[in-house]
C-alpha cells in the first residue's frame, strides 16, 4: 500500500558529469578572457602601442590525454606525499625537490618542476586532492566537442577545432598543455580557407557541398 511504500531511492550522483560541467564553465570563462586579450593587446613596443589584431572568428583548443613523463612522475610523488590530516598537506618544497632531482626523467626539466609543483598545490587547495590523479574522470576532448555550439555562441565565433596537443606541429606552443589544462589559439580565418583545408584532408571525390554537409558544426551564422 501507499502507507507502507518505501521512499524512492535515488542513484548516487555522477561525479564525472559534475566535474566535466564545472571544467567546461571554467574553461569558457578562461577562453573569454584570452579572447579579450587577443582582441585588445595591452602591449607596447619601443613606446608604441601595438595595433589590435583583426577580430577573431576561429579558435583552436589544444587538449592532452596524458601528462608528459616528468609531470606524471612529479604528480605521483605529490599524490603519495599528500597528507589530508597534516598542515600543510605536502612536504616542504625543498624536500620535494631533493626527491625529484635525482630522477633521470626529471633532470632535463628542472627549471619547470617547481613551477609545476606550485601549480598542482594551488589546484589542490582550490579543487581538492582529485587533481592529483594523472587522468581526468571525463574525456576532455568529448566535453568540448559535445558543447561546441555553446562555446561558439559564448565567444561569438564562427568555427572551432579541437586538437590533440601531441599531434600538433609546433610542440613548443603546446608544451604546457596537460589533462585539465587546455590551451586555446585565436585567429581570423576566411571561410574559403577553412573549406580548402577540409577539402585537402578529404577524398577528391567529395564535393564542396559534401564537405559542408559533413561538417555543419564548423559554420555558424552570427545572428541565428
């Protein structure tokens, strides 16, 4: 009977969805700030103001599934050193450095190790110890892909590419990309340039119409 019916049991919330949504919001906010800086660079060269860039209509987001080996080793050491009941939660930086500097994978990256340690510590303080995991709970590339329309509308852009940092030709540009820390690049791209790129990477038997039909998400009319 209704009187004896048990209260409905709800399933446990999906933590990966919550974290993915929060990550998307944080990234779009960061992208917006970077787009503002791109459009209005507050830089001077030899006392002369730099001419603003042409308004961007295209963005490339660089993502990474894995950390570089030296970062993975550093992250695992911080994870093993983390003590939630102690204050501070991590050993002193000098102790961390002494442990890491003898490792062959770390030695060539010594200048970057402690800034990375500082970044990880700040993320732990802000988001909790889950950031010490070497892999995200969600597929970062899929989150951006599935929310392509939202990103384009939020930034008022026409097209978007999502690129694996490991396959990009300029590795220096994407050297700091790691899981949960994407990088974006803005540019002014002509539509016919984008079409040529798509056609170049597609079988010659496909027509311009088929390219546009296969990739409608790349094109968005600003006022629709």
